[in-house]
């Protein structure tokens, strides 16, 4: 990815998109003319094809971005019934032309074995569980498998977060390999693509500010998290790695690289007096081993390499469905406060001009579409049916590549490890042994 460090004096060091360049999906332009753009989905679940549990649905954004050019050549999904249900729904809608020739594959190996050269994809959309990506272990290394299958002209890769459940070192190894391959890669840290976030970036850059502190808070409505694996550290790696990673990433987006040795954290555990939940959506007591249960609250602090300080608190506290999330950025004379980025994003700004707070909102903003649009623009050769091409530096608008995402992954793991090291050694007796 092109960097713009030499063009900036502020402490913000990652590429940004001007706020007025990010339009809502409903205001997106007519898809570019050109030949078909072939896509293969890795994973047939909620991230790629939507559900009633959140706004995820990469296929929906791609359908609106590419229009009639979209051709889905394959879905790699071990649960064939899941993929068949997706195709039935898609083929019964206005996007039938994109899915009428889609094949289902039970594994990536089967996909490679049966690959028709005429249906070679321009891009892979990787939305499989994180246990099967970002690793160097065979069977869990889909990125490396794609590089091996397409050694000379690798299709572009869009990869969901978190990038892995493997060790940080292995994830960093995958990142370095992808960088060396010069493949177009985008990671799904979609909050970077919010127009209020880009407004924060522009304020910092336009005023030559140096970020002094970041303060992040993520309080989830825990009864709405009904996925069993989420409540098991052995499966989804815990709330900070699986969920809080978005705010680890946003903090880094403004604060820069973190001094990993400086990370300190404490956690409220399930067995402590204050850690009991009244409406846990899974039968944690009978289905999750004690050592595998997730913390209720995690609070962390760290230093950035610039000398700035960061903090993050994640909590399983609220009930209902709506989360409470915000990020504050402090610089000399400035307080920038991002409020409710998941539901109704807004920005509150206090500046040296006065004590009054300015309010900024952007109607009809869809960061999921913004990130997918940037990915396609970087992967597509100006709307033609040619090969995958990296756009010129001034147009390369992907905001999160794998190498950078691996640093956010490393921060999330550093917080989890630090919190576990600080645990009390005395534990209460279990209520009942897990089955």
C-alpha cells in the first residue's frame, strides 16, 4: 500500500479517504461498464451472505457495486445445505444472472481441483471462520493456499477480521508473504471507512496535530450474542480478539504503532463477585469449561511509539440489542469524540476556537459498501475485464491491508495475555462441573 508519511506533518500516518469521497450505497454511481468480474466466496455464512443478526452481507454490496458485471463462480462451503440455501435465495431475486452458474465446493482443495481456467476469479471474498485463515498450518492457511494455486497472477483478496486465531507470529508471517506477493489485499476493518472517521482524520491532518491520547470504550449487549463459540476462548479467542479488535484497530489508526511491551490490562472474570451475568444467552455453566469462559470486563492501557498513550475498556454489561461504543482522540487544543459508530455515527469536536462542541453527521453512510467499493476499485482495471491490477498510488484507497491488520491482531492478543497474567490466583469453587 502506498504511504503518505512524507506528505504529512501530523502524527496520523496511514492513508485516508477524503470524507466527501465516501458516498452511501444508495447514492453510489452506476456500475462501470466492462466485462464480467468473477468472484469466489470462501464461506457461505452470515458475513458473506447476511443474516438477521447484523448488517453484514458482502454479497449485497458487491451486487450493487458491480451490477450486471458480477459473476459468482464459486462458493466454498463445507455445509452444502447452507450454500444451496444461499443460491436458492439469490436465484429467485433480481441478481439471478450473477449466480446462475455458481458452483458449490466443499473445500478449497476441491475448488482448485475442479477449477475451470475460463472461470478464473478476479477476487476471493474470504468470510470463513478465522480459525481457517491467517495461519501457516495446512488446512488453516487459505491465503497461502490461494497464492500457491495462483502463483503468477494472484486474484485480489478481501479478508474478514479477525484475520486469524493462530499465533501473532504466524499471522505476521502470512502478512509478510502477502506483501511480498504484491497481491491486492483488504481486511474488513470497516469502521475506518465511516465518513465521520475520515472527518476526524482530516481535522488532525489539516491542523498538523499530533495525537496525544486515544480512549476507546466498547460495551456490548451481551444477551444478543447467541453464538456458542463466542463464549469460548478456545474457539473465538475471547471478546478482545474477536470483537474488541475493531476498537484496537481504530485506536491504532489514529495513534500509530504500539509499544507492545507497554501493554497492561486487568479483567473481571466470571468467578469473581462482580462478574455474574443474569441473562447469559448460552448455558455457560454446563457447556463451557471453567478455564474457557470469557471475561466480563477488560481494561487496558498502553504507549504508542510516538509517546502518546492509549486505553480501551470492553465490557459485557448491557442487555437488549444496542451496543454503546465510542472513541475519543485528544490532541493539543482538540477533543474528537466518535459516538455510536455501529448505529448512528456522529462526531463531536471541541477545538481552540471555543468551548462549544461542533457536531458532525453524515446521512446514508454505509461503511461496508465503502470498503468493498475501495477493494473493487483497487482490484479492477478501470472497469475492464482484464486482470487484477493495483491502482496508482493516488487512487489506492484500501485503508486496511493484511500487514497492518496483523498489528491490530497483535495488540488485541497483547491485551488478552496481559489481562490473564494479572488474574488472582485464588478462585472460588465451581458451581457445577461442565459437561
